[in-house]
């Protein structure tokens, strides 16, 4: 079974606790695929095959180095245990395509990767915080949303079960990277054809909490997790 490695919790990001974080070298020693954001909630991160790509709202792509830091990331040493070749796939049909892992493993984590042609994909990239501790809900209101048609690329991310909402983001949380490395972000919707779906069940979660002052300056309220679905849009 694939192990899931996570640094910090999504409720902390909702509170805007994103000034500092862990180094990517710390994450990459045990993983080769993942998703997250940069410090200051600046853009979207995707890790594919051990390489870390960072997209900003200005359409800038940076290759991050092991010394770069992230305030929140979820990653795994992706070793797929399911592979399917599908003629068509969409965001709406993704859960059905993951059968039998869903529903038979619905209370476990599932990591997944898609490779192929996306006839349509819409994604967002968050703009950075305007000030320390600016909540994610406010940051997300300034997000940049883009759509592409007939673009080749890869999607990676996770399905997290409903009971994990708060320390995780329940449901599907997936990021996109185009083959030409010119487009990418947090996926809102997609339609694809001639797609390869790979997936693996994760039964081991390794959660590391930040040890800095910012993380402990104020209580993280459980109720803030109720708004997590809103920042997915």
C-alpha cells in the first residue's frame, strides 16, 4: 500500500497560516508525486516523477529546488496498483472510474494520476496573500481561473474520505500540468479522451505538524473546515 505524507493541515491554511513551512528535500526523501502550495499561499505546486513544478497566477512556471519551502503539501511514493485505459473521462465520472476502489475502499485515501488529452480543462491558480495570516477564503476570491481545450498533460492528486475534512480536503483534490509545461493549476473541471488512469490505495498517513510560533499563536477552529468545499471552486 502507498503511504501518504502530509505536512500541516488544511484548516491551518484556511486560517492563513502559511508564512513558513518545511523544505521540499524533507518531503522528497520519501515521495515522488504530490500537490500543495508555496509559502504565502502563492500559486499551485505539483510533483510529478520527483520534479516539483510551481505555477503562479501570472502564468509563470518555476522548477522548485530542494531548499524551497512549502506551508502545506500532500505527497506519496506513487506506486499504482490499478491502471485503466479509458476512451473518455470527466470530473463527474472520476469516482465511477475508480471502481472498485470506490466504494470498496471509500474510507481510505486514494492517490491517482491521469495522462492523456484533455478536451476541456478548467483550473485555478491562487494569488499570494496580501498580508500574513490572510485567510484562504479571502485569497481564493482573487484566484485566476483559466480554461484550455485539446491540451495534453497530466493530473495528479488524491481522494480523501469525508471524515478527514479539516486536516485534509475531503473528496478529490487534483492539480494539472500540461505536457509543454506552460499550463497548470488546481483542477476545477475537466473532460478527457484517450486517458490513462492510474491509482493506488493509501492506508498509512504520515502527518507532520508545523512547530513554529505562527502555527500555535491562535486556536485552529474546527468549524472553519466547513468552508473548505468553497475554496475548491
